[in-house]
């Protein structure tokens, strides 16, 4: 049997900006180096309708729109290393990892094609970005929640696996303490 040659030119690395994201980033970087592929980093800013309505009520629609835009820009700047996290909901772990990788050994470096900070359901943002950017593979972490609660794969990861039209490399991450 002849197997098809696998070509990976574009990797989508989905991150929640957690401290554990560096483990799945290591896999994305390894694939990038192996195939000479560029990496697009995607992060989703999830919003609930209840929070949206409450915030618009308390601060007004225009103020809420400005706050959301500033938060989106802040997340993007954290990812590309232009800013350290100041928002308690955003962590600077990915920035530190990216800077360390850039300064380290040659085989650790990679081509960063683009940073996408999308707003909405993380599954939708990941799937839409993978299609829009014509990525060849999605790399992401999954915490999973033992027992029946998570059935060993986190709900976001499970839905991405079900909906993606391209291969997904799922990296098992340690549970957060």
C-alpha cells in the first residue's frame, strides 16, 4: 500500500493563554520545524449573552464596545509579545514562552504567520480560523476532566475534533491545580 505524502504548510495553534499552553506549543513548533510550516496562533475571547447584556446595561453600549475592543487588542499584544498581561483574565505565559523560543536554539525557532484574536465561542473561532487561513492541521491542548464530567477530553477539544475538516493534534495537558 502506498501512503500519501503529508504536506503541512500552515499550522493553527489554538491557545487559551494558560500556563500549560507551552506544552501544546512545543508540538506546534516541532511540526513547524519538521515541515517548514508557518504557525498561526488563535485565541478566542468568549462572551456570554448574559454578561454582554449586563455590561451594556451598566456601562452603556458604546463604552462596552470600547472595552471589548481594548481587551481584544490587549490579548493580541500579549500573544505577539508587545505587552505583558495586566488584565487578570489574561496571562502572559505565551508571551514569555514565545520570547524564550525566539532567543533559544535554532531548532526552537519558528515562523509566526499571524496572530488571530477572535470573539465568540472558542470552537467556532478555531474552526472558522482554520478554514479562513487554509490551515493543514490544528494543534491544541486538552485538559479533560476525569470521570463522566469530561469523558477524558475537554468539551472545547472534543467539539473541535468533531467539527474540524483537517487533522487535529490534541496534546493532553495536566489538570490545573
